[in-house]
C-alpha cells in the first residue's frame, strides 16, 4: 500500500535546493514590514521605496530569458550556485545603502541572482524529486509559500532592530544554502542540447502557454498591489506588518499545498483559476472599502484571506505553464516567468503612485479589474487550454489507481 508521505521522502539534494528556495522566496516579502522604516530612514516617498520591488522583479523578468541559455551551458548546479552568489553579494550590499537609488540598484542585482536560482531550482527539483513532476511542483510551491510567509516575520524581527539587518540576515541564510547545494547536490550530466536565447520567446507562440502567461501577468499585478502598497496604509510597527503578512503567507502556503491539488481534481485547473481570481477580486474590493472607511481590522482580515486565492493561483499557474505546451519545462518556465514577473514589476510603483496621488482605494480597485481581465483572457482563449483538462483527468486516474483498496 502506498502511503501519503511519499512527497516527503526526497533525496537530501532536493531538500538542500528547497531550503535555498525558501530563503530566495523570503526575499520577496522580506522588505514588506520595513518599507515605512526604509522610507523614513532614507527620507523617501512610498512610491520611491516601491521601486525596491520594481527593480527586483523587472530584472528578474528579463533575466528569466537567459536562465535556460546559461544553465544549458554550465549545468544546473553551477547556475544555482551563481544565482546564490549574486544574491549573497547584492543582499549584503543592500544593507550598506545610503540612498534609495543605491538600494534600488542593489535590489536589481539581487533580482538577477534570484532569476538564475529560482528558474533553475524548479527544474532541479523536478528532475531530482521522487514521486513525479506534480509532487516536485507541490514541493516547490511549498517552499515558495514557506518563504513568502517567513519573509515578513524575519523582516519584522530584524527590521525592528534596524532596517538594514534583514538584508544582512538574508545574505547569511543564502550563504548557508550555497554551502548545502555545493556539498549535497550532485552535478547532473552535461546538457544534451544547448538552449537558444530566443527559445523562451518562441515558446510563447504556443497558444496555451501565452494564455497562461498573460493571465498570470494580470494576476501578478493584483498580487503585488497587495504586497507592495498595503504596508503604507496599515499604520503599524514592523512587528504588526510582519504579523499580518505572516498570516497571509501561511494562507498562501496552505492553499498552495493542501488546497490546490484536490480542487484541481474536483473541478479542473481552469475552473480553479477562475474561482481564485474572482475571490481575489472580491477581497481587493473589500480592502478598498475598508481602507476608505478607516477600518483597519477589515483591511487586515481581507489581506490575510487574500493569501488563499494567491496560494491557489501560484500552484495552478505553475503547473499549467509546465504542462500546457510541448516546450521543455525549463524553456516554458522561462517564457512564462518573463511575462508573469513583468506584472510584478509594474504593480508596486503604479499602485503606490496611484495611492499617493488619487486615493488609497484606487490601487485595489485596479487590482480587482486586473483579476477580471485575467478571467476574461481565460474565457476567450479557453480552447487553447484543453490540454489541461486531459492532464487533470490523468492525475485523477492516477490518484484513483494509487488509492488503497477499501
């Protein structure tokens, strides 16, 4: 009889990569609790500080286009180590910043390292994990959820002491991840073929992958509106902001790992995306209403609950991008993430600028609109996603065959 703990029985190399992935994803939410402190310490406006996200994700998005080209020439392990080394250097440099411009620049370098690591980590975990690609993706998304939830907590604990401390803390943890991967991950055989620089863009010509990617662009705009702008309207200490986004991150992790797979089996991947985008739009509207009314408790509840649809979307979008086309997984991932992270790059500055100049509700209304645009793309281009229905059916049959006889 097959036990349910198969996903946890993984080689040490997988756990080493997953640990480093947790720390890499911590970098996304790490600065959230200290955004107001950074603005105060560097005498900057909220929109200027939001460029920390914009530079990070813009470089991450563009760098995704070269990750396959690099890894197919130097191998997955060396690409992981190169990415980690860049994160260590630029995270440490970020802690030494004396101006917003310096900090934004160092975050851009951090984004380059993050792109090399994150894109390659998914391929490495899928290749080395036991239990097949689906188990590997769930494990990867668990690392994402854990990192996103831990990031605000670590940022709050260290940032309450000094806003520079979280950056030095990340560099230290990444150094640990570097050593673990260096010693525990065996170098895979050399790539059988080299990936062309144009491969990720060419992969986006596939209707299913482009549909998934551009829907995810609008979803990510909504996602990062919450992450980047909300700390400025909560009016809390770093501990308070960290606690709110820790609760949000726990919801992301639980929905990613425990919520998405059974929902996909029951209603299908595309339906889960529609459901999650609609729920995220409702919660964005709730944040807008409560923010205008000055009801901080309502804002907090909606922000924490928004982790549920975000967790569902993260897992289903990632699986869909891997399965919907016939492109090699690393190539599909690079093309998808290039488009997806562009939304993450645009949202922080645009949302914060709108909130500063027009009103605190406007960024969340725009986020809700983006969710509905994403749903419209899914609906109008649904014929490109028929492959996902077959994949869902195959997974359901596999689960039924693996279930113990009653």
